[in-house]
């Protein structure tokens, strides 16, 4: 029918294809700096995406920058490591803007979980390709996390691993500091409320994962994903600290749940109580204390991920 064809052609002509506009925020203390970001920007600009970088004003954090500039942008690109993504999370949830990840950190565990390249220019290609996926976030006492939240050994590790050690030693820094903390680790008692039950445990560390990778080469659970609607809980209930050395290969692969001295389960909500308040580490930063109420926030944000 010629009439219909005519209408369609007119409709197409009237559709104005607006240029996409990305807001770029970069952690100024990122391990890999300006050269990597320039390469990533180049890829996006060549793909026809307008990129505007905004920096924090005095007293502002990454989330504030995103909130202040949300209007007029189609998505946010965050340049940094897992700590930077964690800092951006509240603003991403509030504004609903999709997230493009430009990995500039030491470990880039979240990027690895969703298959984004650690190479900033390649990560930019993923953003330019435009495939979005709903991604879950974990939440503990109102603090969001991408990868994992831990109480015990890991929380102490983050406290002791200074920015200086991270920059100087990279992944090796984790190993050195971890060995030092192992030597003085003690078990503690915790009550774990989940799925209608309460378990009393003696543990060295409790972790609650949203994604798969954390801590620069560790794995929460080998099949865990950041979009399965589940939290993966595990607790290291070892008799001696040196048991952890035997468990280490499994902790890296995410198969530790098979051992007798590791308690592991999946859930959507769990509360951990201890006799004295203990720090909770979320994606490498101390953010809250026990009692710690964890819950999953299914598909809380949209993230550009590689196709296929
Ligand atoms: Mg999950």
C-alpha cells in the first residue's frame, strides 16, 4: 500500500537521532591515569558519543558529582577501581543512569565479574557497543556493594592495606599484608540469621558476595554472578590460621564451600550479630559495623556489558 509506505518514510525523516551524551567521572587517585582515560574517550568520541568530564568540587565525592550533573546525560562512565564504583553506587541507583565502567584500579574485580576488559580502550568499546544489562547490588546497613562485604580477616586486611601499599605493590601488597594479619587472626563468635533460622558460629571471617570476584584474584563462589538475584554467604570456620594456606587455592577458584570447615549458602537476606561491634568492609572500604543486615537489591542498576 503506497499510502502506508509514505507515512513510514515521513515518520523516519521526522525522527531526530540525538547524539548520546556521557558524563565521565574519574577517580583522581586511580592507579592508571590520564593516558588510559584519553584512549577511552577517543574510542567513544569516534563512536559519536559526546563525553563531558566533571570533577568533584571541594568536599564533594563521586556520587555528589553524578547527582549534580545527572540532568542532560544519557549515562555515566566511571573511571577507577572497585572502590570508585562503590562510591558511585548510591547516585547510580538514585538517578537511574546506566553505568559504563572504565577500569583504572589495582584489581578491577567487578569488571572481571561481568566480563569487561581491564584495558580502558577495550572497555570503552563495550560502552560504545551499547549493550545494557540489569545488575544486582548487595546492601548492608544501607551501604551498597558490587563485589563482597566481609567481617573479620578481610575487614582487617582493608584497614591495614594503605593506598601507598596498593600503589607500590599492587596485588602483591594484598599477599604481604594478608600474611601479616594471618599471624594474629583469632576466631570470633557470630549469630547468623537467615531463611528463618539462626546459626551460632565460630569463624575467622564471614563474607557475603554479590558478584563473583573480589580482593584481586579471590572468588566468592565459582558460579556466582552479579545478576542471579542471590547473595553468596561463606564463613571460614578453621581451627588454625594455617588451614587458610591449604584453603587458599580453593578460595581463589571459589570452590571453598566444598570443605568441611567452610560454611556456605545462598540467600537473599542475612543478619550477622557479634558480641562487640565488628567492622564491615564493603568492596575494600570500611563502611559499617555489626549487627550487619544484608540484602540483595536485584537489578538495582544498568551496566554496559560485552555482547555474547
Ligand atoms: Mg549474585
